[in-house]
């Protein structure tokens, strides 16, 4: 199963991301960022389907919310995606 984690700097930003994504129909869930993905101990992640990434990034840009990092989970491993 492939999915994308959009890393937010705090729970508040993750919640803002979630609302912005829901407004454009992108299903998502908020999680604590997995250990090792971020240097920030308090980071949270918003999980979305891989195919929703372009729509999600557009929605976050329009809401002026900038992700800390973006990771694709595929074949059992995380791969950092370049900033778009």
C-alpha cells in the first residue's frame, strides 16, 4: 500500500492542513510523525493517498500552509519527495 505523509511542524499545523484538505475532498488522517523521519520531536504528519498529492499541494498552497517535509511510503520504506 502506497501513501504520502505530509509533515507538519505541530499538531495545530497538521489540523489546519487537514481542514484545508477536507475542503477540497482529500481524505486524510493525522498521526505523530514516525521516528526517524524528522528531527523535530513534536512533528505530526497528515496521511493522504498518493494520487491525491497534486490536489493536496494545491490546496495547501492556496491556504498558505507549507509542509516541513513530504514522504512517499512505498515497498515498506519512506522516500522523501522533493519540494514542489
